[in-house]
C-alpha cells in the first residue's frame, strides 16, 4: 500500500530509526557529515550507517547493505553517486523503508540528469517509497533534536515557524539571519528538486502540526504538471488556519535561467504566482529578509489588526516618515486621529509635539514614561487598529521602564503593537528588542523592517476577514 505524503513526512520528522546509505569513515565526505549531524544533533533513535566497505564510524558499526540491518527503519538518508540512487531506493522499498531523503545531486537540475530523475521517480512509485529531494540538504525538527542534514552542530533558535525551501545554501543563510533576529524555528524541510514530495504536500502536513504556527516558503518554481493548481487549492485551505509567507524567486529572465539550473524547476510567469498567492491568502514577500521579518511578527503576535488603519508613534521624525511611506505604499492607512484623541495628546505632550499621524514626541522624547500615556490614548482611538512604535534610546537609558509600560498597555488593548528600537549603542538597542520580544511584541532594528512586519499583519488579517479588495 502506497504511503501518503503526509504519512511520509510524519515518518521523516519523527523517525525512531535512520539508515544512512553512503555513510563514510572519511570526515571530509558527505556521508560522514550526515552521520555526524544526526548523532551530534541529539537524535534518540537507532542510527544504521551503510557502506559496502563496512567498518565503523563515530562509534557505530557500518552495515554493508540494507538487508543486514537487524530491525525496521523509518527513514533513509541517501548520499551516494546519482546513478546508484534508484537501486538504493529499490532496496529501501524491499526492506520496508517508506521514506527517503536523497542528498545526491546530478538529477533534473542538469540536462543529463533528467532521465535519471524520471527513473528515480518510477522506482519510487513501483516500490512505494516517498522521496524528499533529490539535490536536497535535508530536514530538521527542532522539537525532537533531529538534524538530518550534512551540517553538524546547527544551533538555530527553537520556536513555531516552519521553513519549506528549495535552496539549501540561501535558506541556511535565512535561517541564520532569522535566528539572530529572534525568530524561532520548529521544522525545516528542503525539497531540493522535489521530484515527489512538494510544496503542497508540505503545507498540507504543516496545517495540522501543533508545533507550527507560521509557514514560510522559499520558492523557485514547480516541477510537475498541475502542481501549481494543487498548491493553490491546498494553500487556500491552509491559510484559513495558519499564515503562509512566501518569497518567490525567478521573476526575471536571468532568474528563471538560474532556477532551471539550480533545482530544475519551472519559474513560470511571475504574474500568475502573484495572482495565485493573493487569491489563496499567501503573503508574498519581496525578499528573504522581508519574509523572515513578517514571519517574526506573525509568530510572536497574539492579536491581528481589525482593519488597515495604523498609527505610528515616534521620538525621531525621520524614521517615522520612512515607516509611513512604506506602510501607505502597500495599502496600510496612516489615518488621521480622532479629535478626541488629539485632545488627549495635547494634555500629555508639550507644544513641540506633533499630534498628526505619525505622532512625533519631539522635545518630550527623553521622557520614556510618556509613551505609556500616548500609546494608551492612541489605542483607545476607534479609528486605529494597530500601532508601530519607533523609539530612539540613549545609551544606558532606563529603557526597561518603556518595556514594562508597552507590555502592560499591550495586554489591556486587543490591538497589535510592533516596535523599532534605535540607539547609537548597539547593545542597548538589541537588549530592548530582546526584552520586548519576551513580551510577544515583535521588534526590529530598522523602521523599514518594522513597517513591512506590520504590513504583513494587516495583509493576513484582511484576508481572514474576507475583504474583497485584498490590499496590494
């Protein structure tokens, strides 16, 4: 009986035993690094290295072939020359192994490998083995210490964002960036050439994964006929449950050529992807950093805006203007405050402050306590559905007063808050960001990042509420 993609992914992310086909005793070889990554990652199950030469690696016996393994295996990790992979997958099927991650390259991403990839697909179908890859750098599950990649000692931050991608190298960079910026990851699945399991399968599986709150996709294109339609239909259902943020590359002729040579995917007309994303409720990011920034806001924020109207509170004029421009250029409204709110602000702030939106604290900016009263007044305005706070902090300032006040106000009002912390002292800014995020308030180093994050919150909320005019 053929195992479904969802069952295969469950086996892959939660295996009790792993076979490494192509394991090596040479520390420079891929097969050694995979065994090392699995063991040093803290995997608690059985690991069976396999290589015709036998011997031992990292204290484990190397079996000469799959048939020698004494018990059942849930997942095979394959790192052998491409032309030997189909036979290895056949052996897996005969041994009852239903899921394999194929690291080997030399398939559909090169012209001479297209036939070989089709052979791999045929063998996998005939022997009931589901394939992740080929040409992948593996999978991660931070919830059970599974590092099924060829990179030992990965230390990404653990959280609730799952990353599905087609590029090993660039995705690793984004994972590192995200971890450094406070984004916590649950799982990572690199689809590689996605000859079998693809994006639609991955997001359908993640829709019911209790450890995943936000799904992010790095996409180069689809491999198979009707794969785009399947993705659209599945995404439409999943986005009602969990947000999906996608960075789709291959927009230009040069990008399309690069995609074809990288994973053998067809990038397609960019307009079609944009239209499908919009209709399915997938938030499209313009670059990888924006994708991570939006994911961070969605993963931390417990509340979504109930409309497109947002207020900006700043103690520096320039960053407020930058944030306002970005927000309004993406359909978020930086609306006028009500006269009642302006009246409240006039009693709180001095004559130098601006009561327009953005609200500029001007000469009042050194007084961090003023943020509490201003933020409270703005959030009470029925016209406002969320707030972006930009705060410049003097080095060694008592910013914990600000953090306490913002977190207290955040719990009272059912409207999201996104922050940008600036300082001439890097440590001060980073500490403020970390402390705010401990209170589930997404915070950023630059107003551009914070603006794009709140735009993402507005977009997802707008989609969920079923607005006919989904904002651009």
